[in-house]
C-alpha cells in the first residue's frame, strides 16, 4: 500500500521543490500554494481525485519523469 502525503493547506511558495519526488502527493487547487514557476506544471501532472483534491501522477499527463525539474 502506498503512503499518501496530503498538502491541501500547505504554503510551499518558498520551498525548493527541485529534485523532490512528488508522485502521489495530494493537493488542493484552492488552498495549496505552489511556487509561481511550478503551478502550471503541477496542474498538468495531476489528476482530479474528488471535490478540490488532486494527486500528482507521472505518466498520466507527463513524459515519465520521477520529479519535476
């Protein structure tokens, strides 16, 4: 069973996400705050789970990466 990380109310604007494995991370479009330069890529790499919750899945909309760099 894969463990899920949920960041639905996290402010990640000042976090350096380069090289961080984000596969399976659950986030909210309304309350998760991403660094500006990551926002669009995160949306592209995610699938809608329920209500305002999304999950990052590489290979679903991406080119097979393990991290967003």
